[in-house]
């Protein structure tokens, strides 16, 4: 559905899909990357490990197709109908992702993958614009260092986005990143989704030129910035000025593991934030606090994930459904739960969730019959 101009991922190893104990994330030259601190235990349980994508083992009766342990996503998709851009897969080699699994587990993974691939999601421009429209947003701005020529310098900065999706900022003239931009406006901004925890979560990087806002737009931008950052009293300081990425030259997106690519600048600017964004957080907080059993039921009975689910937390809500972060032992992944019909207002969210619960009840009754 989405025109992907190039592929790639900030994660080079399939083992980094589930950010287990010992994994940390940093921003390197405008991208979220993982690193470890000390020895790391296996993050994939033997019973659910992903398998290699090269062959099958008729002697052992084990499948050798590389898939994620929780979501069933393939590390290499050879079906051109599902991968028209012919994006290359990850080379799992001798990693734990190469361990074979039983036919039963492989069948479950295929069933989950088929369910997930059929789920409707916002388009990439919509998803990216929703990430950029988040409240109290902070991101990593990489500028070209004046002090160390040729090297980028990363800074954590507050941001908001205007009606065209252009990020803007309020910077002190004393800050190093401000002085860098005055000397060279070329920069990148790496923004993660609000509930970002690891490689399975979404992030977007914009590349462009960040220059000081002139022409009388400051008052409007200050009002918008204060609405997005209510505690940013410094936005009214006289030595703080507004800067904006007035020229965007590239928009790249990693929507999770095996969801990497880009959209054109025109596609990005023509996209719209999701209509549920304004009240998504209260709904998710309520579901995560009071209805985790219902979320587990959706994953088990509607998607087909077998086994004991340790935790299940709603992490993103949009007009087509919601994503939940599922943890099973050392394995973790993101599962999509689609609504029966798209929704656009808060009242309809409750009705859609009730419909999901009714569907679960039907499936439970059918099994018991």
C-alpha cells in the first residue's frame, strides 16, 4: 500500500527485536540503535525461537523458516506479492533465531503472521504525522558541530509540529546546537513514538535545514508550542528564538521490526495525524490499568497466540485498531488488534472494544460447546 523508496533497519541482528534485560537504546547520528552493557542472557526461549530461512529438516520434522517468536513476522519475505520492493531480509546466520522449531509452533506463527498482515493500519504518512504531532514531544536533533568539524552533535530538544508537519523549536542563543545551526542549518531530527521501548517500536527521522523563524510567525508558534509543552516557560525568554525545519529533504521511517522504508516529503506533508490521538492516552491508560485480562483474551482468541502471556499492554491506538506489547517469558513483540470498523470519536472506541469482547465470548463458547 505504501510506496517504499528504500529499505533498511537500524537493527542489524534479529536478536535485538525484543529489548530484554541488559539492552539499552541510544541515538547515533539521528537513529535509534541498541547497545549492551555486560553479558546478555538468551532473549528467545527455545520453545519459541525463530528459525532459519534457508531450508527444512525432514529428518527432525522441524521448520527452518525465519520468523519472529511472538508476531510470526518473517525475517526474509520471498513472496513478491507481499514484498514488491524486493527488500532484502536479515542474515540470521548462527544466531539464536536460526534454531529450528516444531511444525506446531511454525503453524502457529504462520497463522499469526497471516492475521497480522491482514490488519488495516494507518498509512505511513498518517502514522508518521501522528508521531510528529505528539504532546510534550522530545527528540534528538543532530547538528554539524562547530567545535569538531565534520562530526554531528546530538541534542535532546523539545519540539512541536506546524500544520504542514514541519518541526519547530525554541532555542537559546547560548546553546551549542543553536550556534551549530547558525553556522550550518543542515540537521536531522529523530523522533520516537511516545511509548518507545525498543526495536519493535516506531521512529521517524527527518533530514532538512533548520533556520530561525522570521516574518511574524513567532507569536503563533509560541502559542502552539506552549499548548504542546505547557511547562515550557522559557519559551517566553527574550534570548530564546524560534527555529523550524523549513526545508525537509528526506523522511525515513522504521515502524517496528521488518517495517522500514521512507515516504516522499509531499506524502508526509499531505498526511494527517490520527483523529483519536487527542484522547488515545486516557483510553490506553484505562485499559492497561483495569482490563489487562481482556487484552490477553484478544491476543489469545482473536489473533491465535498460544501459551502463557505474562504481560499485555496497549501501546498505540488509532482509528483502525490498536497495538499491544506482549511479553511471554523472555520473548516480546507487538500484536495488532483491529477494530470491526474504523472509528473517529471517543464514544465509538468503547463500542468497538465491547464488540471485540463479544467476539471473544463467542469464540470461548464455541470451544466449550
